[in-house]
């Protein structure tokens, strides 16, 4: 996965990223992620209701899939 490819996935709508570890992160809004040449930094709401940064190395992404847009 490279920066341009991931940005294109995110631009076209909500996505789910699966990491090599099996962890999955869903990105519903473009404003919640910043993508560099090495990693994506995503704001994820934790169980206590606070937003936390998750750093996702691009080389550790095993799958990106498009989610159905919410209505």
C-alpha cells in the first residue's frame, strides 16, 4: 500500500483497514486520518469516549476494503 493509493480509497468513501496483526480500523470521515509516506494516523474513539491516535504503518496493512456508505 502506498500513500496515493490509500488516500484514493479514503476519498471514495468509508473504508476498513485490516492490519497484518488482524486488527481492523474503520475510517468513516476523511477528517479523521492523516496519511504520510510511511503511515496513517487515525483518530479512533476509545471505550471511555475519548479520541486517541492510532499509528498504522503502510507496510503492515494487509487489506483495505470499501464499506457501504451510511444512510
